[in-house]
């Protein structure tokens, strides 16, 4: 029996509740539904216990919406955690790309060697529960784009979080910045499960896949169904890999969000099953090699 490929978890979080505005005070609507069970600290020790015996050899931390003014402090805290525990191996921090202080903030964050990219959540939806950005066209803003242009010269990628309705604009952005590496979050968040909704998502994914600088994370695939099953995830994985190729796909657990409805071992079992039809080289690319290249872990 062939050995199972190693895994790089390209999208997970750790947090201290005290640092998270959305975890304190009144329960705020979130895209993943009720979340009382994770309104608490989720330290690196718990994450390491969750991934035990799963085959995970490295991981990438993605920002968790600290107060924007504390973006540098967030990266510093994660770097300190990584120095002490040897996980995570890469950091995706937050930056407001339209901020006049962007260059100074990036300079400060790049003092921490594991910083590899930036995420500013720009997804917008008609449904207020799914909405994060103040408007649907943030990425068309000239000032915001001037900020985006600062990432590639610094060797930083940008994690792009958008819905199907924004994918044409996302593809236009990728074409306008060919030197920037984009990582599409959460397989483009296919929230509309109707035939029409899936068709719209597939069309948008096809347009994004035509951009060679666009990669895609197979992560958070339980967000809109609040469960983790192969039947739910397989079509998304298959459709995405068909369009992007395994060499531009990578996997992330989105823990501890997915912990609301599953455990880590189940997520790993499902993603291994969802890519089992691919040749071993394709499985390795999705499970570790693509992430290793993108985040400098190889």
C-alpha cells in the first residue's frame, strides 16, 4: 500500500479571545453561523493536539481580525508562538491596502521572518450575514490597488476572498497585476447550492483559472452546509481541480471554525478521499507541494 502524502495545512487560525472583537460582547452574525463553541481561546497547543497523527508536517496561520491598528502586533504574536512551538511555519497577516500607513505597517511586519502574505477580506454579498467588505467593488478602488502594488516587490502574496458574483472582477484584478500571486480563499465560497448558483460559481472559477497567477485553497468547504461529508466536498474539489489543475490547488483546514461541526481527523480523511482519484503526484501537489512553493516552506 503506498504511503499517504504529507500534508501542509495552508489555512488555520489560533487566537486569544481577548484579542478578537468578534469573539467578545454581543454575538455578531458570522458567515459560518452560530459559533458559541469557539468563543474562547484557541491556542497553538490545542491546534497541535487536533492535528496529532494526521500527517500534517507544516501549517500556515491566516489573520483573525484583530483591531486593524494592531495588525503588526498580531504578526509579532504569531511569530513568537512559532518560535516557541515550531508551528505555524508561515504567517498571512492583515493590512488595509488603502491605508496611508500601509508601507510603514508592511515594513514593520516584515521584521518577522515567517510573514509570507496579506489578507484583507473583500467579500461582499447581498445577504448581510455573508457580507464583510463595505461594498462589492473594493478591489476596483485606485488607492486600494496602489496598495496592492506594494506586495509583489516585497515577495508577499495576496489572499483573495470573494464570492461568485465578484469573480469576474477578481479575474480582472489578477490580469492587471500579473506579478502578484493571488490565492483564492475557500474555493471561491460556493454558497448558492442551486443548479444556477453552482453554474455561476463554475463560470467564475473558469475565468479565474485563466489567470496563471491565481491559485486556490480547498478550505472552509463546510461553511455553508455546516457539516463535513465527502458528498458535499467532492464536487467542489473535482470542479476546482479540473479548472486549475492540481499544481495550483492547496488544502487548508480552516480550524477551529470547522471544529463547529467536525474534527480534524475527519477533515483529513475527507480531503484524502476527495483527491484519491488523482495520480500520486497530483495528490502531493494539493496536500503539500503547492503550499510549500507558495509559502516558501520547501
